[in-house]
């Protein structure tokens, strides 16, 4: 009985929390109750269907059917929650003005009730299906039907009661703050669901872990505790998260948050097109990313464009590693670019590489593009889109396409940058592959001629991190130069032992 009670309590609590947040976020909208009730009914019906095919689902995909099923449901819910938050960003003010009249509807735009109904149905379906499959296992272990029924009833009442407490607590929030609070809660809820979906896909061996456990906070808040279950549902808490979970979490926060800002307010047409395209491109690569190939001369990109500026840049990297295939590898990159508009910077790139015990050779030509999607300092974080086409100079290498978001955030004297890249390799007889990587840096703006910071680069299980120095100056009235260098140490076994990289940039 105890096992049944705990399982049902946990799953009902998770569903009740999602339903409570969804109901609170749509209070005052005519027809809300019908969609909530319909969503619950659809979810229960779906769970009943799962019960009918429980054994088939559990054994699907070499025993990973339930993990794939859960991940699919979670990712669908993330999409629906993101749609709802973007809608609220556009129409929340109208709803706030009409909140005094219960049942008042928004005067313009399509209501978000379709999305909310779908989220509730998916939440009930997911938790209900887990209850079905877990109970199936308990019954197979010899538990009696009476004990399972009693435990399930206790769990149902307890989980529902805690979810109701959250809902009534949200209703006490003043109207002027209500939509801000619920939007943040839904954003964190979606990020948590994306992180959980990533964990399921790692279990099913569909995604690399990018590190099995970044930290262990189970001694502070355990997964098995009530607090741990609530935090897991509300904000995606995981005591021992894999690296890919953190990446999914941050990418979901950034993508939905940027869409709320960009699509919820008047913006240039380029930004309206770029944000959904960015979400689709990065999402597609995340679902099938075996690894990314990070070069020794890679750099951290900034999401800002200077209109009319011409740039010449030289980058170089050197690898020291105990593995002969990597030791003394070198790379050199020459860039020539121009700020075509206030939001588009384009660049032609020549990359040369030197493998150990071989001569320096030109490897590929690249066409890089940076699209600035937000004004500097206009929103919480500056956002840009990077896109690059790679053209090999030798037939033994594939073509490449790389796309990803760039973020920049100033906090006091520090500037932080994060790049997330999804890459496709194809052509020249190679099977098409997807890949995923990142680069990051933090720089302390001290105002001196030389400034200090930190840089990091990563791919699958290979991560490098180390100190960096930055500098620069003017070359006359209309030109300037910048430089930076870093010594990076491998922090995982799959990474190089050391990497030395530097770049010199002239701007006219």
C-alpha cells in the first residue's frame, strides 16, 4: 500500500501543480473551465489507452518505450507553454484591464485556451501513464488489488490537496503583479520539462549526457522528499543533473524568453522571422546531436553589429595533448567582414590547419553571418543569431552548416557571453550528421589597457576552461584594434590537455 500511495501522490502532485498554474494564468477568461475540464478528461482517456497497451509501450524501442513516450509528451508541453507565454506577452495588459469583470474576454487576438487545454491534457496523460506503468510493475511484484486501491486513494487526495493550495495561493497575488508572476512560473515550468525530457532521452541513449552529474545536492534537497518533488515540477530541480539537462534548461529559458520579448512587442521583421527559425533549427539538432567538432582557433562571438564597420581578424590555436593524434595540432583563421546593415554583419573566412607531423594546409572557406536581434541593453539579455556555411577545399571533408543563438549580459563591471551552436555536416559522400557545441566567456571591464576574464569551449564530454586576457586601442581617429588570448585546460578526460588560443582584430 505504501508504494502505491507514494507513486500516486508524486504523479498526482505533479499534474495538480501544472493544472493549478495553468488555471491561475488564465483566470478571468470566459470558457476557461471548459478547456481545463476537457484537458483533464482527454488526459485521463489517454492514460486509460496507455493502460490498455502498457506492456507494449514498456517494451518498445528495446525497453526504452516509456522514456521516449515521456520525452515526447514533455517536449510537446514545452511548445504549448511557450506558445501561451508569447500570447500573454502580447495580450496580458488587455486581460489585466478587464480582470475586474469576471469572465471578460480579450478583445483582440486568439485566446490561449487551446494551448492551456493541450498542456493540461499532456500533463494528465504523462502522469497518468506513469501511474499505470508503475502500478503494473507493483502488481507484478505480488501486491494485492485492495492494498493498491487504498494506497492510490491516499496518494490521490494528498497530491490534489497540495496542488489546490498552490492554486489558491496564486489567486491572492495582486492583479498588477499577477501576469508577471505567472509568466515567470510558466517559463520555469517549461524549462524544467525540457530538462526532464533531455534526461529521458539520455536514458534511451538518444542524446549524449555531456557529463553524467554536474553537481550533487541530494544531501540538501532529496528527489524523494515532498520539497524535492514540488521543486522538480515547478522549476525542474534535479539533484544530479547531466550537462545536456542544463543545456536544454538554459536554451528553453532563452528561446521562450526572447520570443516573449521580441514577438510580444513591435520589432523588425528580421527578428520575427529569426526567433522561430532559431528555435526550430537548434531544437532539431538537439534531438540528434552525437558530438561537435571544436577547432583550436574557435572564438566567442558577440551578438552586436556595427553598421559600416570593416573588420580584419587573425585567429590561431595550438594543442598540447598526450594523445599523438592531437599533440601539436595547430589552426589559423583569417576573417574579412563588414557591417552591411544595423543588424547584419557578414564575413568571409579562410581556415588553415596543421595536423601533427604534417604541413600547414588550407582546409575550408566559410561564410559567417551575425544577426543582431535586440538593441544593446534594451532587454534583460542581448540576443543574436549566428549562421555559417562551410565549404571544404578538399573532397575528403564534408560541407557544413552551423546555426545558433548568441547571448550577452552585463552585470556590473562584468560582461558575460554564451554561444550555443548546432551544426550539420553533409555532402561529399558523408552521411548527414548533427552536432552541438558551445563557447562562453566572462570579461571584467576594469578600464585598464589589459583586462582579465575567463573563456570556455565544449562539445559532448569534452570541455575546456581557462583564464583569458583582453586588450586593445585606437589606430588614428577612425580605426582601432582588439586582441585576446587564453590558456585553456581540459576539465574532462575526453578534452585536450591544453589549448592556447589568441586573436587579433582590426576595425576600420
